[in-house]
C-alpha cells in the first residue's frame, strides 16, 4: 500500500480583535479594530502507508471590513471603517503514533507565511499597512475515533518568536499624505498560539464532512524607530529634530469556525 492523499476545503467566518498601544511621550495612544469576515480554507495532506508519517500544505484567506476606533496624539477620538484582508500559508510534516485502537497522537513541525493588509485611509490620519512575516510552527494533535464514522481531534501549535527566518516587516503606505514617503519597518513578532478543535463525519465512500472551531493569537513588540523621509530626504519635526516612527506593541486574537468536506484518494 502506498501513500494516500486527502485534499480538503472549507468555508466559514472569522472574528478578529486587534489592539495597538503606541507609547507616545505624554499620552499613550490606544487603537483597536474589530471585524467579522468570511474565511476560506483549503489544504492537502499526504499520508504514508499505515498512516505513520504525513506532510501537508494549507492556506487560509479572509477579506472584509472592520470597525476602527482610536485617538490622535492630542487625545481626540477617531472612528471609522477599514478594509482588511489576510492570507496564511503553512507547510509542515510529522509523525503519528497510535496510543490505542481509537486514539492517536501526532507531532509536527513546519513553516508559515502571513500577509495582512490593513487599510485605514478612510479614517483621518490613517494609512495602508502591509504586514508580512514568516514563522516556524511546532505542534501536537490528538485524534480520537468516537464511532465508526465520527472522528474528533484537538490540535495545539506554537509560533515561536521570529528567529532564523526572513525579517518580518510592516510596509506603511503614507505617501498619500503628500508629505512623507512610504516606509518599511521591522516587525518584532513574539510567540503565538493556535488551538483548533475538529470533527469529521463519513458521508459517502471516501468523502467526509468536516467542522472546525479555533483560536489564533499573535503579538508584535515595539520595533526600533526609523526616520521618515520627505522626497527622499530625512524628515524632521517642528523643532528640527529627526522625525521617526516605529511599529508599536500590538496583539491580535482571531476566532474561527468553518464547515467543509474532505476526500481520501
């Protein structure tokens, strides 16, 4: 018996809450975004004979609008809608161990890529930001056969801080202000956690209906400041001092739920 392949696809919703804390001298600035968007996922898993080893590739995409609330450096409140989209890609592989006829445990390691587009230009003083980061993934999964046709599983994964990967970046599109040039800042991504509870049900020969609920958390720490430019020249503030910006501390929580299908070839 050779390797077999299991493609899958699902659609659902994602609820995201994002908080950003800017430590501006005199008055820290707090911003947040809340959104509920459509989530589409697809993947393919290849399993070895006897289901001992596996490799898989997955992709998620969300697109929609979010509600932005925040404040200016003077403390004046800001609010408005922003456009958002996110793509997550991941490839990993691991080993599956059978603990009992009805229970198995898997360990896996992989690499992921995320691109988040955040457009707040409809909010006064807003801009378009593109966050790009690559990261490692370390995880475990437990799968149980509840009945002959029903399986459930719990997957826990950690995203370690960004080390030995291409530098995560945030690209700020601020040239629309007519004052500053666009700028790219480093992202100091910290550890993140993913937890997903899955279930599947046999509906026909080789076909299974799937359902998933999960949560993904990520964190970005304060990045080093970089000086903005104006027409290619170093920018200065009203006192003639270098005008710098940085990517502030932020946290993100994403709650997901999907339904879909999988097929074993």
